[in-house]
């Protein structure tokens, strides 16, 4: 799992990633950080989903492009903290 996050982070920082990948990596980072601090994976998912919605609300307020798929991609990043 750590290797996957490192690979996604490397791709995102190297400029090889598209916008949805960047949103996914941001959601994974927010989710992992929150889950590790609270010891609760659901809190991590809530953080990722909240971050995605907050970013799109920010975009709508300050004239940037609002894309619901960006919010979904950010929220999907929480899958790294859930265990089935």
C-alpha cells in the first residue's frame, strides 16, 4: 500500500499525472493522515470526501471550473484507509 501511494505521489509531482490523479492522491493523503491520527478509517474517508467538496466549493466561489468528478476523485482516495 505504501508503495502505491509513493508511486502515485511521484507521478503527481513529476507532472505525469492528470487532474483526477492529483485529486485522488490528495484524498488519499488526507484520508491516511486523518485515519492515523484518529485511529478510525471512517474519519479518514470523511476527511477525503470533505476535502473534495470543500475544494469544489472554493472553485465555485472564486471563479474556477467546478467539476463534480474532481470531488468524487478526491473522495475515492479514502479507499487506501479502508480494509475489507
